[in-house]
């Protein structure tokens, strides 16, 4: 019989959010899962460099977690950033107000794409892979810096065009895979399960703290509708925290989300709600009716990765032709969707949401 996982869910508000994050971590017994003598890597989530609530780790989430760690004597803390083909991490950590927090608490920031920070080495997983060994036949490569250290993921509650929801498990995608990770999109669910198996082999501890103060409904991880929800979550079980978040958003995690079902069935975590002990708030009636929907980028991706052209996708994504799609996605998100919809939605949120108002006032 699979052991019950534990996920802590709390309601919060701007006036108490930092204290609430510390309490959340303590209720989830984070010290049991993150050995204090090891370096703890903070892996924030910058899905978009623009300051768009629900898309990215919030500054209060980042600061609250640092406070929780330091309160309990964790003095070996770093943050590792990654780039994507459409997101600038330097711009992202600045616009999302992380830099003053790193400076205030003396947290060094490393970048997995800079040779002076870390090297990419070939890694042979002990676990049987579902997809990565077939995608990267020349060898699976990961950053050497990650090996032998704790990892603390900082995702947000949001939908995703390819995985329905995205959270703790998807947060490993950018950190552990290099810029060719788009090769895996047609087998994205299997990839997330493979990455979790690798994490459990290389890390000395794994923990996740998820922000749902503003959650993202719609075609994420960028072009969503931010909705104020006031929740924060924490767990050492990456499958369970994603399952609880998915349940709250209105999905049946085990039956509807392939990556959760696969991870559960392979014993990498608990994906069935009935097998998860949920502490803190009563979330029985939390089912928000979120839906993913489509945007222009997702329609193109569906056609190429999952549609009629799937058999010849290597022609598009493993040749210089990929640069056309990279530029198209970048241009669409940054120069069409953001000025036309994103800015307007954030302006509306600033008038209506206490969290958007906190973001504007935030200095770390």
C-alpha cells in the first residue's frame, strides 16, 4: 500500500504573507527533507521575463522561503536561473523584483548556461527512462552543480498548454535540461517523470513551495488570466503538491493529468487525492473550473508536436528551421500578446487585486 503523502495548504493575505510562508514550511516539516549541511538551491520559476502575476515566482514567495530557511539555520543557499528560447532570465529576475531580495539576504545567483557557474556533464540514470534516453541518444546531460545538493522549487499555480497544469514537477524542466529541451515536447509527460526520477537520484533533498495568491487560468505558462485566490502550498512530494494544486484548479489529477498518473504508478510520489493528507485549509470545495484553452503559439505547437506533422518534427526542431519558430513565439508573446492583452490585464489587476498592489510596492 502506497504511503500517504502530506501537503500543507494555507490561506494568506499581504499583511501576513511572509510569516505565513514560514509557518507553511514548518507545518510541512521541511527540515526533515532538506539536510542543513548541504547547499540548498532555490529554483524559482520565470516563465516570462515580464512582471505578469501567476506566470512567475512572486517576490513574497521567494522572500518568505528565504526567511523560513534562514530562521532555521540554513546558511548555504543559492539560486540557479536558466534561460529559455523566449525568456531572458536577467530581465526576468530584475522585472519580477528578485534582485533586491537576493541582495538583502546575500543569496548568490548562478546561471546554468554560464560555464563559469557550472558545467554540463553526461549522466546515466539508474532508473529506467520513459523518454529522455530516446530523445537524447548521444547521452543525457545535466548541470554538475545540481549533484549532491538540495533543491527547493518555487512554482506557481497555473495552467499549461501542453501539460494542462504546471507546478513542482515541471519546474525541473528548465534547470536540468539544456536549451534543446524543446526536443521533448511531444513526450512532455514522460519527460517530467524522467526528470523527477533523476532528481531523486542526484539531490540530497527535494521540497516545493507553491504560490497561488494569484493563479493562472487559460493557456499558460504565460498568456493566462490572473485570478486572485490567496492560497500557498508546500510539500516534499512533488507529485502530491501538483495533484492538490490541480484538484483545486478543477482537474482530476490522476485521471486527467498523464504526468501525475505516470509518476504515481512508478512510485515517484502520490498522485491520488484520496492518498494525500492535506493539512491546514479544508479544500474539499475548492474546484475553480480552470480550463487551458489555446493561443496562437499553442495551436502551432499542437500541429507540429502532436498533430499531422509529428512524424517529421525533427525537420523543424532539430535543424536551423527551429529559429523561425523561436522567433515567432518570442515575437508573438512579447510584441503582440503582451502589449495587446498582458499589460491591460495587469493594469486591471492593479486596480482590483491586493496582490498586484503589493507587487508594485515590493522592495524586498
